[in-house]
C-alpha cells in the first residue's frame, strides 16, 4: 500500500485498509510473543490480542511525525538519560 508515513496518515483518517495493513504487520510478532510465553492461559489469548490491537490503534492516533527527532537530537536525548 505504501510507506509507513502514508499508512499512518491514512489510518488517522479512518482508512480501514490502512488500519488493517498496520495491524496485520504486527501479527507475526504478536503470535511469536504469545506462543513463547508460557504464563498466558489459552483462554486469555484472544483477550490479549484484542488489548494489543487497541494499543496499536491508540499509538496510531497519538503518532506525530513532526515530533520525531533527527539523528543528532536522538543521540543527545539518549545520552542524557
């Protein structure tokens, strides 16, 4: 569909195809984490997937490209932690 910037912009505008594409891109990682975690009961897997999907949607809505630091700004930020 396009670049991540395009997808996020479209998702913020409620484009369902863009939202689906972003959520689907996280599915392999979510499956890996869930399948490797022996502390998650099988009955809780669907609830966890739903909660993580909600968190992804919230992150999309909060994401602001203008607040992304440049490389040197980023280095300064992590050096000052």
